[in-house]
C-alpha cells in the first residue's frame, strides 16, 4: 500500500515516491504502543517485529501499519492527524531525513531514551482480526475455560458478527458459483426493460 500523502510531504527524501513492499492485510489490528506492551520487547526485537518486509528499515507505510493508521477503527480520524503522527515519528527516529528509519537509527535513539509517541489514535494495529481479538481482548478478559455463552462483551459480539458476515458472504458466493448466470452481475444497460426492448 503506498502512503501517497506521506510521499507528498517527504517529496525531497530519497525514499519518497517509491512504493514499499509492505504486505499490508486489508484489515489490520492491534499492538498497543503504550509502555505495558512495548516493555515486553527489547528495542531490537520490537524493531524487527515491525519491520514488516524484513529489509532492515521502517518506511512511512510500516510506521502507519505499526500505529494502525489505516485500520477500520480510525476511518473517521482526520488524515492530516495521521500524517502528522508519521512525520513526528520520522522527526525523532530519522535524523538524516532519509525517508526510512534504519535499525541503527532506532537502536541509537531508543538508547538515548526516545520512545514512540502516543498520538491518542487508539492502540495501534498490525495483525489480522483473529490475532488482534485474541491478544487484545480474549487473553485479557477470557481464558481457555471460557464457554461460548460467556462471550458477551461488545468486542465478543462484534467479533462473532464479523464471522457471521464472512460465512454469509461465502455461502452467497458458493450459491452464485452454482448458477449458470448471476443476474445481479449483468449491467443495467443489458437487461430488458419491462414492456420494451
């Protein structure tokens, strides 16, 4: 996914204008960037975990993904606030304004006490829905002894609603694949109008 706004803002940087090779899932979810979760990792491990394309540096897209800025939960957050968050991270960790944050830059800055800022945009997301639900809700509020009838939190209900929607969509596709012609896929201009040609 190319970060076009960031590319425009970083126009003079060597990385700008190139598309990163980050394999961003269509819906990404949750790693809190607060001290509690970030402290579970040493700086090198945290960097590697969020170097999604394993090239030894973070691109603007990887920072966006780490913060979950393209996640569905932030669709109403202003684009300029999201862009500013990425720019602010680069101001801290990319002192040479190269357009990427290298592992060495990250290690140096974290050893100097610099941390990823909390921009108040939510927890940050980088996995798929199942993974995020598991680590940020189920593990926190439930355990392996939890029964299905105990899953009553709004997050549980939303999680299973998404599963139901995916199952319904899969069933619809299967039904349509068994039809010789799927009328709803025929453009209007090719459909016969009642009482005429």
